[in-house]
C-alpha cells in the first residue's frame, strides 16, 4: 500500500531549489519569519506580541508620510512611493489598486518590513514594522503559492509553526484546523504537485493564517487563477477573515475583485505612487447576487474613474 493510500504525512527528499520564483518565495517567507524565534503566542487573534502581553487598542496599520526611494543618489534612482498616508482599522479589508509599477507591492513589503522606508513611519498594531515582523504579527501570501514541493500539504501549513518552535503535536493539530477551514482536510497527505493551482493557493492561505495573525498581507494571490476559481477563493477569503476578525491589506490589478472584497479601495497614481482617492464600499454581506447588484457596478465605476482621474472625488 502506498504512502498516499495510507494517508501518511511524510516529506520527500528535497531537490535543490533552482527556480528563481520559488527561491524568492522561500527567502521572503524566511525574512518574515526566521529573524527571531518567539514563544508560541496563544490567545485571541487580535492579540499581538508575547503570550499574555496586552496590546493597546489602535489601528492594524498606520502609514504616515511614507516615501520609498530605490538606489538613492545613483543614476538609476527610482522614487517608488511619495508621501503615503493610510490607516487600516482592526478587522478592516483594504485593497490597493493602481497602474503597474505604482508601488502597490512595495507598500505591502514596507508594512511587512521586507524593505525599509526611506522616509515617514510605518506602524503595525501600535509597534514598528520591524517589531511586528519579529513578533510574527502578520501572515503573508503572494501570487505564487510558494509551497515546498518536498513537503506534504500538512507539512507546508506547519512551516511557520515549526519556525516558532511549536511541538509536533500542536503543529499537527493547528494544521488540521487550518486545512479544514479552507476545505482541504482530505488532501492533508498530498504534495503540492498533486493539487490544482486554486488548491495550492488555499494551502498558502492556510499557512499564512496558521499563526492566527491579526493582519493578513496579500499580493495578488489570485492573479494567476481562472475566473471561477478566483471568485470561489474570494468568497472563502472573506468568510475566513470575517470569522477570525483578521485585518487584510490586499494588492490587486482587478477592479471588480477590489470592490467585491473590500471595505475600502485605495486608488494609487502612477510612479511615484501616492494615494489619489480612497473609495468606500458598502455592499453588505457578499453573496452571488452581490456581483450583479447596482451597488457593485457603481463601485466599479467609481474606482475606474479614480484610476482615470475623472472621479468627482479626486483632488484637482
């Protein structure tokens, strides 16, 4: 009887990781998780920091006058972001949208402390971005699922828990809980190459949520998926975030996706990226009928106008 038939959860022998995309994904995860091993945090998802340590109430993310310049002082200097002010409330879902190269992903990486800001301040749950990273105060997911091919689905979800020093039993229990949450409990013993693209993204989301982060950072996680899979995962993401009270900052190029998912849509200008308008979205509980509603199409129109600079709300 094969390993898959028995449902055993083991690891394949890892091959050398040579694909640049996979290497970048592994390095990004390591940068966000392995700097400091911390004592496993227990308690409510809204708590950030060491066990039993209360956190002052405040926004999930607060950006003040944030600027990012790459290669400053060199001939190839690039100002990616300039004067960005943004506050994301606890439990709020905020999408970032704008033309390619406007700094959406850079802004997300500044919040994650994967790159430093050149100017301004970045605060995550009332602490510096660096401190929040060290305390694993967020989960992060990219367009590429970034799963490790030689680890089973369960072992991929366990990875951030392993880096935090949780026991094997606690890791396995939490991984089962997360896989059940994303509807993949029956695939716990499978390997990534045995899953569809949509299923791989669900594993990545389960992994990002495994440490009960109060903040979820997502960089076009559904960008490579077909429309039906994308819509299904959008609904699953909203259900999971609502159930856990998770604050979310979500980067996308899709106007309908931004409107459907968000409480607010942050519209950014071409480089150097700055916020030109923040569109409030009031669609109520999302259902299949939401995608056909007048309010949904009105939201899409308003975001499109803001991107084109024709919105009546946009600054002159």
